């Protein structure tokens, strides 16, 4: 963690105690004996990484409980989050002419159906905030019901879909995802600079299928065959970026909880 908008150049090592979409709690590591001199109201940049994730989160300190606990809220600057997760993914290559036609229709008509796929779903909870604020109900029970509800919805859509190419009939794949791009392994030959249309299913509330367009910016051949590609989004709705960030925070909370068990 280091301050923003200041000439002072000092950093503090921290551990994340809790994390949510709009807030997080940190504990300052005092192994070096350094006392945290950052006061409430200070804007800071929180950076961290693990075996399968990386993040840079601009935030403001709202509470400093001595000697070492900080509560922070995210500020307007967009966080940079990246994490390896398993999702349902579907993509197809587009010619420049195909993308140009799609872009023209979207820009001229602002059609929502270019970004969303219609499908049946009954979410367990309508409000995403209730994933964390569920009153007096045991959180373990709530999480179990959420998982069951998601799986039943997926099964329903898989069985009701007559389209063999439906995203619900795809196998989960590991991707490295952020609000600005996605990376994954494919056996299909893809050229650097090609444009892809992607559908990504995120297990959040309500269940979301995000449609985005991206350009292949990285391509690496693998010794066992196939290619690892990196895609930068060139057309994505801001609310879909927020859904991706929400999902990454959700997965990071799960990692924190597993460490406490």
C-alpha cells in the first residue's frame, strides 16, 4: 500500500483481512517496526498478487484503528484486477467487415441485444449486495443455497437449449480475466490482430452472460500443442466490466475464507 497524490514516497506491507466490491479491510504488517502514519481520508493504492491473481485498487482510508487495522473504500478510479478462474466461454473469429457491420448497428441503434443473451433464470436473490448482507441467516447455509441455485439454473438451461453450440453446453475452461481483457488456451489457429466475439458466463447474481469484442494482442505457441492467447477488449459495456470486477472480488473473498478455515 502506498499513498496517492502526495510527494511522500513510502510503502507499507499489508495483509487483506476482508474484501468487498466497494470496500476492504487491511492489517499493516509491522515486522519492520514501521508505524503507519497515513491518516483517515488519505487516498492510497493497494497492490497485491498471488499464485493466480493480481490487483491494483485505488482507495480512501475511512477508518484507522490503531495500531494496525485500516478500513478503506474504493474511489472513482477503476481498479485493475486480474485472476485465473473457471468459466463457460464461447468465441468466434470475425472478419474486419463483420465487426464493422456489428459496430455500425450498435453505435447507430444502441441495441442491448448485441450485448445480452436472452435466457430463463430465477435468481435466488435479486440484489447482489445480499450475497454478503443476509441478516441473521448462517452465511454457510446461504452460500450453499446460492451454489445449488446456480447449478439448477445451469442444468435447466442446458436441458432446455436445443442449440448444440449454446454456451450452456460448453465445458468450463480456465481463463485469466480482468475488466480490460481475457486470456486462455485454444487449439484453434488465431492470428495476432484478429478480432474475436466472446461470450462469457459469470456465476453471479443474477447469472450473467457477457458478450464482448476483443483483439488478439498476444499469442504464444505451446510445446504440447495449441496456443495461449491474450485478448484486449475493444467493445465492452461499463456495467459488464463492473460484473467482471464483482466476480473477481467474490472469488478473492472465497480465497480469504478458505485460508481462515
